[in-house]
C-alpha cells in the first residue's frame, strides 16, 4: 500500500483541520501520519474503535503499518481513534479519502474489495482431540506444520 495510496493528498486534506499541540499542555497529539494510517486500517478491516486499539496492541503488522514502535511509543486509545474519525466526518474528509483511494486503485487496474487478517498461533499439545469423557471435542482441531 505504500506505493499505491496517495499519502501526500491525504495529508493535505487533513493537515488544516488536525489538532496542533496546545500551549496549555495536556497530552501531545499523535502524529498525523500515524492517525491517518490507523484510520485506513480501521476502514479496510471494518474494526470498531475499541477493536482497533486492541489490534494495535496485539498485532505487530498493524503497528508496523501505522508506524508505531511498541517499545518507545504510546498507542492511541479508542477515544483518540474515535475523535480522529469524528474530525474527518465533521469536515467530510473521510468521503474524499475513500473516493481518492477508489480512483487511485481504479487507475492502477485494481479492485477495492474486503480483506481479512488472521492471526493463528500453533502451540504444542497432546495429539488427542478427545475430551475427558473420551469423546471428540467439537472445539478441538489438530493441525500439522511440516511433518509434525
């Protein structure tokens, strides 16, 4: 997506209305680049604000795309994500972003469709999928990785 999305155009749309640091103090705003990328992730994967926060905490590829270093940087909470989305809605910027992205993808011969991300972890467990009663547990599944 780095080479596909018109980042400069999106930046120019949002910058005039994005919050600037206040002389009064308080928490400094997150970089516009980070919030812009989080907004796109939220739209692409149809995530609620709380779930978007959770995905940023739990999913390294989301943090990497958003430009967040988990060790040294804080992660926007759900209310910050909500405020940013409301800011875009208030100024009609969300629709402009969607239309620009659609046109960019169309110009490149791509289709805009839904996506899904899956995070699966393989853990070592006994090979039996039977429960304590000796019956097959409907929630248990086995998987092979290589020949193991």
